């Protein structure tokens, strides 16, 4: 067993025992309700906005396609036969 | 049925596209721009909620009333461009005057914003004076840059319309960008100024 391998269990113990609990989000655990609400609100806003835009665009395009198909069918059927 | 007639029947029918490629490209670009402004608005909201005082002590209040008038001018510009779009469908040449009017109203908005900035700089609100100043210049400045680009787009569209070279896709893409500039502003006003 190499010396590096012998130190591995010790390193693992140190890695588990030494680190302190850290929160990456500076406002998630803020005692002020206003701050937490702002964070929650913006999270919801940023999550739903792209979905809303994509869904809105899809609905609009679908409606445009339907209108086009309807008008083209109408034009085709109303064309006089030669 | 002869083979010739059959091949004629099976030939794909050219269909009218529901959306011009130029307009679609502009819409995708606008989607990304919306997300950029949404990110800045969110950051501003969190900074504002976390600050003990907003605006911070020693920093001037933003001119809400005069900017409200300016907001009305920008919205009017959007409405005039909408009218130009309607006119274009009937007779393209008739869309030139409302397009030019929309351009001037937009230019008025940017110039008035610039005047406001000069006054605020004189009162000590700079990009580095506080988080308040940094967010103000970042968000409102970002919008002003977009407004400038859109005004140049309108000017380009007007010139092409004048020479009879403006295509529906070009006009559509220009209008989409200007509508974005107009419609995002009230949100920024409500977030930053009030």
C-alpha cells in the first residue's frame, strides 16, 4: 500500500468532519420575511416566464397555422373548375 | 391516368408561411432579451428587499412624475407604430408618416431620459455611488441602449419604405423589436422608479 492510499481514510474522515454547513443562497434563510418573499417571488417569476413565453408562442403559432389552413382550404374549394 | 398527370398531382403545394423567418428570428432574440431584463429585475428586487433603506441615505429619489410623462410618450410611440403597421397592410406608402412619428416620439423618450441622467449625475447618483445607482444605470441604461438600437432600426425601415425597398419581413422584425422596447419599459418603471 502506498503512503497516499494509507492517508485516504483519514482524508475522508477530515472531509466529513471539518466542513461547516454553508448556504450558497444568502437570502434563503434570512430572518426577514420581506427578503425571503422577494427571493421566492423572483424564483417563481424567473421559472415561469420562459415557460409562459414558449407556451404563448406555441399557442399563437398553432392558431396562425389553423387560420392559414382554413383560409387555404376555403380558397381551394371555392376556386372555379376549368 | 397518365404518369405525367399523376406526378403533377403529387407535386408538393407551396404553402404560405405563417411567420416570416426574419420576424421569427427577431422574436427569438426578444425572448432572450426579456430573460436578461427579468434577471436584472429579479436582482434589483432582492437587493431592494435586503436593503435597510431604499433609496440609501444620501442618494436622490428618482424623478417619478416626469418619467411617467416620458413613459406615456413611449407608449404613444408604440401605438403610432401599431397604426403604421395597420396602414402598411392597406397601402405601404401611407405607413411612412406614422412610422416617422413613432421614430420621433422614441427619440424624444431617449433624449428626455438622457436629460434626466445628467440631472441625477449632478445630484450624486453614479454607477459607483451605491447599489441603488448601479442598478438604476444598469437597468435603465440597458433599456436606453435597446431603445437607441430600435430607433436606428426604425430609421432604417423608414428609409427603405421611402425608397420602396422595405419588405414585410423587415418591417415586421423592426416592429417586433420596437414593441419589445415599449412594452418592457412600464415594467422597468414600476420596478425601478416606484
